[in-house]
C-alpha cells in the first residue's frame, strides 16, 4: 500500500525537485490507496443472492 501511495504522490507532484513529502500528504495518499483497495474487495465479492433477488 505504501508503494501505491508513493506512486500517487509521484503522479500528483511529478518530478518537481523542490517537493518534499510531508506527513499530511503521505497520510492522505495512504487513505486514498486504502479506500481503492477496499472498494476493489467489495467489487470482487460481487452481489449477494438476497440483493440480486431484490433487484429483479
């Protein structure tokens, strides 16, 4: 997850040589990476049978 957070910071700030990673920026990037992982897990679980029956 830390690698994904650093990758996101690299995308946001590019190769700016004057940029320093700050604790707040890293904490936010970790939250975004964690949220993306959690949403992926939820999508991977799929729709439960009870939910599918209600949608019909």
